[in-house]
């Protein structure tokens, strides 16, 4: 009937919700997810990759522009060596198995973190995936790997200090933009929302500078259980937040 939507027309995903431009995720709880099921921790990481694949798809469908995931922190080296090498191999396998799909889905991949601590073949792989997806214009997937935010800020400070020492920069010209441009995340917008799974409520050295005005949403599910419903619940919570960025907000005027 004219004027009435056809019964099989689905609402746009996320209709009525505020969609963050940039979502950051601390994918926590793989180990606990596995332990609860009597499995090895590494099996939790394998499931974690499936969740990540799902989230990339949801971000595309819901119109998120940037997704940054914390997949190996510079502090994770303190884990048993077997687990560390398993996570490294997961990154290799993720790139090998998903590269074509990412290209098809117009996803641009960027890997942030300290490359000096990675072996040469992994660095080549990372360069390759960035290169092969660099012309893509859809979702930007940022994988924080061997990443620590304090080290990132130290490295930016060193870079600026070298510029000053070389006479190319005056100390008073150092401002937030210049410092931001010296971070791994140069050119990316700051995250609007940071999600952490598995009930922990801390940042653990993730995007400390960039998260200055991010909304935090902590969810109880372990990362392998984080699905589309979980994502929509996060969007609902985010949509209710009054973001004031230090001002008084629209409702107060
Ligand atoms: C957190 O669970 C997960 C990690 C430290 C890293 C593994 C991340 C993934 C498998 C997702 C995708 C990875 C890549 C490389 C693309 P945890 O081990 O800290 O869990 P726990 O707190 O329960 O021990």
C-alpha cells in the first residue's frame, strides 16, 4: 500500500543511533573465555580473531569510519613465549587469510606500534598489507601491534627534540597539532568511543593522548563473545552520552 513501508524492508543498520566516527577496542578476555570452557588460552585468541572479523563487518555496515584494535601491547612480551609467538602467528594468519576480503570490502589497513621490535619478515608483511590497501576509501582498520602509548609519546618527543636540535623547529612552535602529527596515529581522527571487554575498567597504555575526549564503554562479555548485539548495545550507550568537550553542552544553553 502506498505510503507504508514494504514488510521486508529492513531499517538501515544503526538507524536512530549516533554512529561514532572512530571506535577503539581493547579486546580483552580471550584467556578467561578459553579457561571457562576448559580450553587452552590460545584457543581463546583464535576465537578472538573471529570476533574481530565480525566487528570489522559491523563497522562497515553501521558506517563507522575508523576502527582501532589493541592486539598486542608492548607489555604483552611478559606472557609465556609460546603465547607470544602464537599471537604473532595469528597476525600473520589474519593477514594471509583476510587480505583479499579486506581489499574487496574497501578496507584500508594501518598497523601502529614499534616495528623495531618485530622481525623483518613480519615488518615486510605489515608494509605489504598497508601498501595493498592504501588506495581503499572505506573503513580504516588500525591494528595496534607491539603498541604502547607511553612509548609512542616518548618517541614523538624525541622526534620533536631532534627537530629542535637541528634548528628546524622552535620550542614554542611545539603544540598539540605537532605532537599529534609525530604520533603513530598521525592523520587519524581521535577515537570517539573506547570499548573494553571482559569487565576490566582501565586503558592499559592504549591511545592515552588520543583518548582525551573519548567516551568509555566497558562491557562484561569476554572478547570472543562480543557480537553484533553487543556492538549495538555499545552504540546505544554512546548515543545517550552528552559529549561536551569541556564546554557546557547544547542542552545547558
Ligand atoms: C586479550 O585477551 C587479547 C590479547 C592480548 C591479544 C590477542 C588478540 C586477538 C586474538 C585479536 C586479534 C589479533 C590479531 C593479531 C589480528 P587476554 O589474553 O588478555 O585475556 P585474559 O585477560 O582473559 O587473560
